[in-house]
């Protein structure tokens, strides 16, 4: 048995309604694909292990109901990008967006953010600061890196 689930286009806020199975394992809806995820069209089989997500083209993808609530949009969607406003003659902005499902590897959830590589900027073993004079001699000695009398 399927259930209608709605998602906002992250570009313009147009709603899309997609028929889903009872169990949802959604990770995110993003304007870009997650690295390493495989996406299919909404008309292709995507439930289970068939795909990692669904790729929509706002207002154009087949097999879904576009703007099912007759133009109701969220207050945070697309307002700062006026060039991506929904087409007044049609539905949606025509931009692709992606519904990504949760993925697991050996029972652990995969983090979709790319792992950052540690980069060693300067592997030179020399000290990072300049070498200078040791300073004035003080009551405890001096010039040799000792505390030199400063408290």
C-alpha cells in the first residue's frame, strides 16, 4: 500500500507529491546530487535497494503530482532567488533536485558529506618561527632559553 508524500523543490518551493511505501528512509532533499548516490526517475522502481534516491525536474518529471496543494509554498523556499521563481504559465522552475535515501554500509549509516583529506601544508622539519638572540642575561642566567628572571 502506498502513501502520498510531498517534498518542496529547494529552488522555488513547488510541491511534488510522490507515492511511497509505508516505510520512509529519507535523508535529504537537495538541489544537487549527493556524491556516490545513484538516482532514478520517479517512474522507475526506487523503493527497497533499487536506488539511492529520486531525481526530479521541477514541474516536468512524469509519474508525480506537481503542486498538489494548489500553489501553497513554504516561506523559506526560493525567496532569495527570484530568477528561479515558479513559471506563472506552468508549474515549477524546471531545475533538477534530488531526494536522497539513507544508505548503510555494514550496518552503519553512510554520511553523504565527502570525507575531508588531511593535508600537510609544510612538511619541513625546521622550526616555524625565526631564530633570534636569546635575550639579556638575568639573575638566573640568560641567553640559553631559561626563564631569565621575568615573572
